[in-house]
């Protein structure tokens, strides 16, 4: 019975998901060309709000827990664990006051309504995992952008999604570039729970009645710390939060 519910509700949500992406694609284009990057990003926030709260039709419960007050007068580097594409949907909406921009694989920048356009125009670091030099240049550009605009960069140091929820090793390279090129940035870890349970096999089927949470943890001031120390503290704090029931 549960599988039938998952397939029915998941099918309804995916139709909704596709329609929202199609609707917001021209809205994003108008916002970007008429009003610039900041207004464009606000349209992206609204888009992801629709995608996120649409999950309630699956019986999904959403929760954001904030353990710190995030500044808006300085850039932020958000470090999060990665389980699902819905990690990003929640981060864009819940962190919208900080204008989050992502480090993303370059393949996503083509062919997906709304999502690809946002990646192309937001200043996202579109990295080719087979080309280390290109990846460094892209992440450096993102770091310089957040340093200038006081926006936020979001990075998943695991690199790929953890379907089980258990943390994979955190790579330090991308974080090192962001910290170096955005010297005034604050590092903030985020622990994301259960998004992998929502879509354990990809985009379909989706699981119903899953409880999702995004916990914004205590910030890490990079000054006086090595990159290894920053990443290890971030990982330890995320792991500790995920281990709580």
C-alpha cells in the first residue's frame, strides 16, 4: 500500500515540479535582463520555495533549525553534507537572505528549464570534474563574486551524494580556494537530514511522509585556522548533528 501511495503522490509532485520549472524559466529571464542579478536571484528564491513546499503534497514535513544569526554584511561559505538534489532546494529557500550560489557540476548547466538558466546566470561555479584547472578557475570566480557582493557560496565537500546518509570524506580543495579568494567570508556548516530518504532511487519514485531538516550550525571564523582544521571542524559538527535522533 505504501508503494502505491508513493507512486501516486510522487507522480503528482513531479508533474507539479515540471510545471513550476517551466513557469519560472521565462520569469527568471525577464528578471535578469530587466532588473539584474539580485532581482533574478529573488525570483530563484521564490521558485525554490514553490518546489520545497510542494513536497507537502507527499506528506513531507519540513524543518529549518538555526543555531546562529547569519550576518548579511559579509560573505558566507556554507559547507553542507549532500544526500539529494532537494538539499539545494531547501538551502536556496531557507538561506535566501544570504543569496546562496552553488558549486555545481557543469553538466547541469544545460537542458533543464529554470535550473540550468539559474546556474548560468547566478555566478555558480560550474566545474568539470575531469579538469582540475578549470574547476579551480570556476571556484575562484565564485569566491571573488561573493567577496564583492556579500552573497554566499555553497559547497558540498563530499563531492557526490551519500544515499545512506553516512558522511563521506570531505575534500578540502574547493573550500581552500573559497577561503583564500574570499578572505572576509565566514564559514557556516549545515547538517541536512533525510533528503536521501525522499528520493533514494533518483527522481522517481519519491517517498511519502519523510521528515526533512536543515540545521544551520555555529559559524567557524577562518582566521587563524588551517583549511584542514576548518573542514574537520565543519565535518565533525555536521556528523554530530546528524547522529542526533
